[in-house]
C-alpha cells in the first residue's frame, strides 16, 4: 500500500511540473512555465493596487506628475506597438495603464501586473531627467510584460505542493489542500510587495528588457550607465531599495554595457532628451512605435 501511495504521489509531482502553460518572454526569449492564469494574477494585483491608492498621497507637483505620465505613456505606446507587431496582440488587452507620482521620499517605484505604475518623488533627484526616468519605468514595465509575478507565484505553488507531497510520502498520508492563501503569502500584502522578492534572474531580465523598451520609446539607452552610477552613490554603493534583490550595482552596470549595442538598434535618436530636467517639454514619439488611428504628418 505504501508503494502505491508513493507511486501516486510521484505521479502528482510530475503533473505539477508539467502542468500549466509554457510561454516565451518577449525580447529575451526565455521560456517559462506558468500554472496561474493572467486573470488570477490581475485579480489579486488590482485588489492590492486599489487598497494602496486609498492610502497613497498624490504628488502636489503638477509638472513632475505630468512628466511621469508622459514618459510612462511613451513607454506604454512603445510596448503595446511591439507586442502587436510581434504576434502578441492578445497580451495587450490585459494592460490598463496608469501612471502615478506619490509623495514619498524613498528612492522607489513599482509596476503591478496590468500596468499600474507608481513612482515615488524620492527617485526624481536621482533620475534627474526624462531619459533616466524612462530607464526606471522601462524596468518596472518589463516586470509586468515578462509576467514575473505570475512566474513567482507559479514557482511558489510548485514548491508548496512539492513540500506537501514529500511530507505525505514520509507520513504515508494524503497531501494537504489548504493552499488558498498562498498567493497572499508569496506576493505579500500591499502594492509594494509586488515589486520585491523577484529573483536575480528576473531582475536582470527586467533591466535588459527595460533598456530596450526605453530605446523603443525614443530615449537614449546610454543614460542607463550614468543613472546607475548615481543610484549607486545615492544608496551607498549597494543594491538600492527599489531593486533590493537585484545584482550589485557594479554587476548591473557591466550587464547594461553589454546590452547597449542591442538596445541602440531600437533607438532612432533624438525623441527622448537625456539632458531634460524634471519639468521638461514633451519628447517626440517615434512614428514607428506610436499607436494612433491617425497618420502622423511629416514636418
């Protein structure tokens, strides 16, 4: 009988490993296995986002607020255009973009699944200009596009069920099914939890994708190096609070330098302004990435 139970539990373990859907992360081409649906993750994140926004205090600086919305929307337009052009149009419907600047001195920002982006005022003195802000927002948007939260939750489900199975084998009993609260435990309570706890592989992937998203939106990707040098100085040379589980600043900068040749292939030049201050004018959006029902007139 024990052998039968062991065999059955082993089969369950194999099913857990093989179940779900296999998808490919845009830009990087990495394969991932997800056992939670977009609908499940979006439902969880929307609830947390609404709760967070009830307590967050919006920035009183109208110019900086407009800048965050402008840069964010330029990136969103680029990402949506890229997804549509690469056969991923079905993914577009899940994004309901929102860009918020809130009063908080922390050097931080986050993007929840579905395109809900929050920037803390504390990061603006470090970004200094729109192009560097685009590097930050590109990274955060990349987490959503790469479905890192869904991947994190899927991995937790697999690990939790695996632990239950191993425990059941040891005890000769059935595995527990009391896992309904796992999502809250893994992803945390509150919007900020969604931007923490990603693996270093996911964080590096978001750096890579975000650099290219910024370039697609017309922002010079080369500013990423100087931005991360400033970030390193602002946070004492270690991993910053915004990316607490990221590679070290030195490793990140080296990786970004390696990705720059690829990013420059997407950069048309001149549409985003790396020298622009917080209250800069709106950068022009590249014609090839702008989503509009009307054709742009040539000037």
